[in-house]
C-alpha cells in the first residue's frame, strides 16, 4: 500500500515538474509573462491616476509614483533580456519587487496626506500591487527551481552523442 502511494506521489511530482518546465520554456517574449502584463496595466493606470493629483503633488509624489510603477515593468523586461543567466534574471525580478513595494509606499503617502482622496482607488491599487508582488515572488521561485539556459536545454536533449 505504501509503495503504491509513493509511486503515485512520484508520478504527480514528475507531472508537475514537466508542466513547470513546459510553462517556463514557452516564453518567447517578456510580453508573454503574466507579471509583465499586470505590471504594464498597473503602470498605465497609476500614471493616469497620478495626473489627477493636486498640482503641488503632480511634480513631487506624483512624479515618484509614476517612475516607480514604470520601474516594476522595466525591471521585468531587463531581467527577461538577461534570462540566460539565472542570477541576473532573478536580480532584476527582485528589483521589480522593490519597485512594487516603493509604489505601494507612495500610494500610502498620497492617501495619508489626502492627496489621493478616493478610498476605493487607494484600496484597488494597494490590492493590485500586493498581488503583483506575490506573483513576481512566485515567478522568482519558478525561475529558481526550473531555470535552464539554452546550452543546458541542448545538453539535456543529447543522448549518446546525438541530438534528439
């Protein structure tokens, strides 16, 4: 009975590992990444929201939140461009999380100083940036566990000196 359970668990783990590898290897562009899509959408929405801030905040905190929200997606893009090197990829994804946290901090400041006076808008952006941070963190784990360079992929397809 125990052997049956172990073999079933082994089969499930193997299936999950295969799915993770397939999912990770199907990305041809940073535009295929869900984290990029969400970061891009939020950067646009944050930019539009910041243009409605009071004039005195438009060029101070408004400028900072625009920069940090765009930095989230830009670091995902730059990391993707360096994806062949696992640690470089992860480093830029961590920068992306940092920018996500910075954006969240700017939201808090704007809300607490009453420059952003819509509680619904504040709640929406906080929830979305918190969720994006979790998504990026999970993506980092995925990269860390299943990352292979093109060379490693090629070597794994070679059997007895022949490319499969």
